[in-house]
C-alpha cells in the first residue's frame, strides 16, 4: 500500500508527473489518493536530487495538495512513472464543480464494460499518447465497416480507410509537402491506422470494430478532432542485435553481417556529405540533429561551412556509436514502414506489395523479401514472402501491404504476433539476407482474459472514495521441510527490520 520514491512535479497547477526513483524519499499512504508526506533525512548524492526532494516537500507537505492517482501510459510504465492529479479543494470559487481524478477519467470515455484491470490501464493510457491535433471530424462522417476475420484470425486488425480529400486536409494541417498513404491516429476511442483509399467518396473515414477500444458517450470538440501519432514516410531499414541473432540462427553467415557492417562504416568515414550515403532521407525518421542538417541543406548552406561541418561530424560520431553499441547497421536494400491491409483484395496468401521512395523516385519491389518486426526473438518471427506488383495499389507508398486472403494465417500475426494498428515492419530484399530456411511461426494466440465478477471500470474511483487500502491477500502456505531437517539451517537473514510491503 506504499508508494515509495521521490516526486518530480513537472507541470504547474493541476497536472503533475510522479517519477518513482529512489526508495524512502516520499511515501504515499494510498496508491489511489490521500495526502503525500515527504520523509526527512534522505541521503541523496547529487544537488539536483536535493532540489527535487525539497520541491516535493514544499508541494506535497506544506501546500497540502491532494494528489490522486490518475493513470499511466505504456511508456511511463516502462520508466516507472505515472500521472497524479491535484484535485480541487473544498473552497471552490464561483460555480465551478469539484474536479477529481475520477472526473477526468469519466471525461476520457466510458470504461464501465471492461472486466480486466490490465486492459483498463491500457485504455486509460491510450488518452496520453503523444499525438498532433489536426482537423475536426464529425461522427456522421465516419462509417463503420466489418473486419475481415474468422473465428480465430483477423486480417484487418486495426486498419481502416480514409478518402483522398480527408488525407489531403490532414497533410496540410501537418504542413507536409506530400500526402502520406497512411496515418496512425487516435479519435474518440478509436486507435489504429487509416489507409488511403482512392475509391472512397461517400465518407471521409471508414473504421472497423477492431479499432474501437472504448466508447465516449458525449464527445467534446477536442475528442472529435483527429489526432495523428505518425504517418508513412521514406525510411531506411537497419539491422539490430535481435535481427542479427535470429537471422544467424536461421543460417545467414557471419560474413554477411561483417560485410554490411564494413560497408556502413566506410560510408560514414569516406564522406562528409552523409545525405549521399543514405542515412538522411528527406521526410524520413531522423532525430532533431538530422532534421537540423536537412533544413540547413534546404536553405543552401554549404557542407564546407564550419558550423555545418561540425554538425555533420557530430552526427557521424553518433551513427558510429550506434553501430558499436546497438549493432544498428544500415541495409541498403531495405525499408522500415507501417503495415496496412490490402484494400483491393488482389494479393494472394504469402504476397505483399511494397513501393518505396528514394529521393524523388518510387520503386516497386519484386521477388522474395524477408519481413520482421521488433521484438524478434523466435526463429519463426522472420517470414519469407513474395513481393508482387499490383497496379491498383500504386497509390500506396512507403508502406507494406499485406494480403487479406483468409486461406492462410495473417502474415503480421506471424511476425511476433503483430497487427496493423501502427506496427512498423522491417522489409529487406537483400539476397544475402533472404537466403535462409523459414522456421514455423510461433503461435501468439492470446489466452482467455481472467474476467472479474463485475466490471472494473470504476474500480480506481471506488478505492479512492473509500479511502481504505485494498484487502490483504492471503499469506502463502509455508514451504514443506523435511521432518529431521533444521528449519532455520538455510534461512536467509533479513536485510532490514521493516515490515514486508503488501501488494496494493
């Protein structure tokens, strides 16, 4: 029932981020709420930590703010952090209603039908995705269509459609010089990818049931606005440690990886103009430093300029360190793009359509290609498929189009259990990387969810209103010991005398 760690209050007024880093600095009497108090006598090494702890004392103890647990995003869960909400006090000025964490959750959507705690946390975290607000979209402009699925598999899991006019509106709101073929979006409880469909004229957007994660009873104007996470763009493909280990276990020789690594290093060392080596692609996936270099190039700055040369050298060292530390090796004949479903149903089982952009030209890939996605652990996560040319799909660029033929298992699901709601796939047509014997794909079928007797949509609020900790779990049974053995012979001494922490 204790939440130990020191608090970092990033934003002002109501929104705060609590990062749990060092044990024993701040204790929360209940995960769901109550007042937080800062313990004294913390031994922290750096000056920055001392400042943070002092700020936590002022905010949580002296100001007596009531911080309630709100939710966390998937990225926050990996970083051991979450969102807390400073509820408004009883001394409310005017006719404003009291705002609590549960009030914010009720505004997010209707989660009453969810019966799994883990799924509830994921749906709440969906509202905290890093998105870009684009254009408003009324509910009557969205059409619901059926998924292509059977009793076990879904071939269009998370993939919808959009009209060319709507795609142009979104691209203009993002200040893009081209109209992407696909957008990963968030809209009124919908999560997934919208694929450009030139035949769609009746509605702006078509969504599928697999994209609808939760309902919103009375959506506000902000909730009826299309939010974009990312979009299809030119991108190079890189190997990583997982890809190398998996491909090597399938029979790809060590000399192949050494050759690719040597070529990548030579490209970085032999030229200062890194754009020519393929590491920088206009509109691609670059970090801020790479984007800055591209903007300076577009403005006419010469590579002989001292400042420009310094930026290029810094980027060169960064890319070399990534090769050394993460084995991030460029594969010339490859790409890393969003996965989408075939809107024309022209592709057969085991076929894909890939059209990549290099500079100002487009190229349709033909022949055998290898497809994978991260994480890639199982030998069957690398799939060999055939890239074909379908004239009806030429309007789709910088995305891999998978077949919706129901005669075989969906290829995205064979790649580490992926789907089409925003997953990105590594696609390579390098002959040396495609020469391996394909392993049977692992079965990633989800197990039946452990359902509660009642919906858990209001479980967080119930615990917060009660102000009491959750019931203590039953103690585990004692481990069996031999009758003649000394029960304390192999007992591990306790490192401290504090009482054991109980699960919330």
